[in-house]
C-alpha cells in the first residue's frame, strides 16, 4: 500500500505529536490528497468537455473549482511534509488511495457532470468531518484539524454552488 511506504522513513519533526499519531495523520492526509487529485482531474475534464446552453457558466465554474482544489491539494501535501512524512504524488498512488471513483472513457451530459461533482464533494465533506474529529479527539493535532476545517468549508461552498446549479436543472 503506497501510504505505508510514505510513512516508513518518517523524518524527525519535534512538534509535540508522537510518531504513531503522525503516521496515522499522514495516512489520512494522503487519502485526502488522493481524493483531491481525483476530484481535480474530474473537474478539469468536465471543464474541457462541457457542452450545452450553460457552457460558459459551467466552463467558468469548473475552472474556478479545479483551481481551488489544486490549492487545497498543495496545502495538504505540505502539511504531510510538516508532519515529517512524504506526500503521495503519482496517478497510481492517487487511484489506489482515493475514496472516490472515476468513469474513464465517458463524458456525461452537463447535468450529470454537476451531479457527479456534487456527490464527490459531499463524500469528501463527510470524510473530512471524520478526519477533523480524529485530529482533535485521537491525535491532539489542532494544526491539521484547522487545515481540514478550511478544506471542509471550501468543499461545502463548492457543493452549494453545484447544488444550486442542479436545482436549476442545468
């Protein structure tokens, strides 16, 4: 499993967290990093391939969202490094670690693109809630929890935007 190899040679990080807790945090962050990259890739693909009467609106929305996801992924990867771990960084690792799914070879209609992205954001939000609780209750890591709270708020906003588009039957 890729995440295990990314925590095997943990760097020294004297930041008030045990090695065991840092390993568990890094594993969770790498799963989130994989989810972010899959969602980034899917959103970017939809940006490139959207068609229809709402093309301009969705094209711009998807671009705005994939740029925000890209920034979150960078912060997550950097947090892994702050904890002394390594961040996964290959497509094979992202696919193995992600909790999201893909549908290679298909380009859905615009309403299905919105629904697919909304499902992925909501899945990430649910995972983030669990991860935030674990950061606070199990690992005593307010720094990672703070990062995850910010990511959750960003995903909630993106989900809201998509939900609002879906309710308009885009």
